């Protein structure tokens, strides 16, 4: 019974179902209603909340309606046609925007990978420069030892 009534009137609430069943003589909770509907494959949803119009907005709409009350039907068809065209353009812009966002994300990740690579290379260069300096110093010491040995050999 619960599934059938919800299928007929999807805008019904759990509280409405509980009240209907209580009037019929069956006591159930909102959780029971939710569980039963979920088992039947029906998903819950919330009604979209729309802000109420303020009196200023109502007056503005009435003024617009009165001003355009006598406009020919062709004008309204033009407005509708333009509106559809603008909706199509908006969809195109949105899809382009999403594509550009995806490209920007890819470019950003490539830039970050590049920065990591540069950092690694800088560390390698620093390490290589340290090794080169140590090798030069060792070479200079070896050269000094070799020069000293040559002098000793020549003096004999």
C-alpha cells in the first residue's frame, strides 16, 4: 500500500503516509516508511526550496504584465525564440568552460610535475657541484704531492 500510494503521488511525505496508515488503524514510524520504500527501489528526494516573492517583486511583475498585455503574439514568439537561442549558447559556453577547466587542471598538474623535476635537478646539480669541488681539491692535493715527489727525485 505504501509503495502504491507513493508511486501515484511522488510528492507525498513520510509524515503523510504515517498519518494515512494511522487513520487506517496501523501504527508505523517514518523510519519504517523510509526503509520500506528504499527496499522497493524508491529513492527519497527533497522538494526544491524556492524563495518567496517579495511585494516589490510582485509589483514589478504586475507592472511588466500590464505594460505588455496588448503586445502581439509574434513579439512573444520572438522572445521565446531568442530565449531558446540564448539557452543553446549558454549550454555551449558551459561545455566550453568545463573543457577549459579540465585543460587548466591538466596544465596545472603538468606545471607541478615540472616544478618537482626542476627541484630534483637542482638538488642533483648541487650534489654534482659538491662532488666536483671535492674531486678538484683531491686532484690539487695529488698534484702537490706529485710535484713534491718530483722535486725530491730531481734533488737526488
